[in-house]
C-alpha cells in the first residue's frame, strides 16, 4: 500500500499540522481578545474571526483524527469526510450570512469567503473520498487542505490583529 492510502504513514505530518494549528488557534484568541472592542465595531469582523477559528480548527481536528492509533483506512476516510463536510458547512454558513461591506465588490467577497472553504474543506473531502476509493491521491489531498486552512487563517488573523489598527 502506498503512503497516499496508509493513514499510519502520515503521523509525523499530522502531528506537525496539529501543533501549528493549535498554536495559531491560541494566537487567534489572543488577537481577538486584544482587539475585541475594535472587532465588534465592524459588522463583518466578528464573522471573519469565526471563519478564522474554523480555518485553524479544520487542520487541527483532521490531524488529530490521523494520529489516532490503529485505525484503518476506511474509518479515517469516514472521519475526514464528516469533518470536511461539517467544517465546510460552518464556513459556508458564515459566508452566506455575512453580506459584503459597502466597499467590497461581489467577486472579492465570493473569493475571500468561499475560496478558503473550497480549498481547506473541499480538499479534505476529496482526501476522504479518494482514500475510500483507494485511487485519486488519497491523503496527499490533506496537504492542500492543511496548508489552505493555515494560510487563509493567517491572512484573516493578520487583518484581525494588525490591519484593524490602521
């Protein structure tokens, strides 16, 4: 069995992802607590903080699922599929309930809202589906999912910590 379809081969990467995502989640809480009054004064920023929490939580929980010892390919695939769907639904719900601000065009709003969900959660769903099918890339799809969650979360965290003060 190749590494793409062997969850036990992903322990090291999953632990690195979990460590990074957990650290970033903690820093997000610090950023929000430091700028809470300022964040609450903008109607689009509290949902963005929620989006960021989900973006960091997606690789955090997915990585934790991968390091559970003794799981076979099918249970891991089902767990990742459920996680991808639930986290993706949360992101899409936040995005659809948060209208674009007056100075944001529709395309920018769509890309900044839905693209992170598609990359982080969509790739996780593809990872799960291809792991179940034993074809199509398997857990290599977890890489763009984890990187997307961290990267888009960092962009949002930057806005919540630094850009808000400009």
